[in-house]
C-alpha cells in the first residue's frame, strides 16, 4: 500500500505535486494560483531539482529564492582579482553606497544557476559603461568559456551561449574597471 509521500513532477513549464497514488494534488505554472488540498504534507526522499516551500499560503516556489525569472547580483557577490587590494563599499557621500575596486583591478562575481534553469541574459548596473564578460565556469576546473560580452548598464544576451544548469557549472562575471571611481551597484541574471 502506498505511503503518504508526495513527489514533484515537472512537465515543460508546469510543476505538479503528485501523491503516492500518482494523483496530481497541486499544479504550479510560474504563477501560483491553486492551494494544496490538504494542510499536512509528508515528504519522503530528496527533492532533486525544485525548491518547495510550504508556508501558510501552501504554494510552490522555484528558481532563486522564489523568483523564477531572475537572480539578483548583490555587491557581496563580487570579489577582487589577484591585484592584492580588496573590493570595497564606497560610502564617502551621504546616503550613497556603491562597490569600488582598487584602481583598474577587475572584479568577479560567481553566480549559481538554479537546477532545471537556463541563464539567458546578464545585467550589471554601475556608474560607467565599463567592459563586462560573462563566462561559464565549473567547480572542478580552472578553465572558463566566454558566453557573452558587453558593458555595464546594458543587458548582455547570452544568445546561443545560454548557460543551462548542471551539477557543476556556474556563471562567472568579470568587470573591467579603469579607475577607483568606476562603481558597481548590482545586477541580475535572467533565467527560465
């Protein structure tokens, strides 16, 4: 006799919670609109590719922190290159906070892609149109592959270079600055 377990079934852009009898008890199509038919759900085993959050609203949220279309890139995501100087928050002006690198030292952001998603575009906001290069990197290799180039404040389409999530890859973003007054505010990666 089947137990009270629930599993996730993904078909195209739709997600279903399926009970142990194979009955779909919840449907999610990127705009949660239906509630679970029960208040108690027992999960057995591991959920491999989807993030399931069952709060008071009893909806499924997927993607990156519940956002299925965008990954935010925050100032904390950036690190300095090997010039030996840090990336830092510039706060010399009242009520402004922005990220700065030392002189012309590049900065890098490493961004994971949620399982089951593909990265399509990258946008970095900053004070000037400085060069941005988007790479696909892997956790088991130092080799990177260029997937797109552009400038800050312009969305970079990865086109045929879109990056589909694997269990090893991530996005590496390089920003080439030319002075300590080239500031970065943050950005996003468009996923689907």
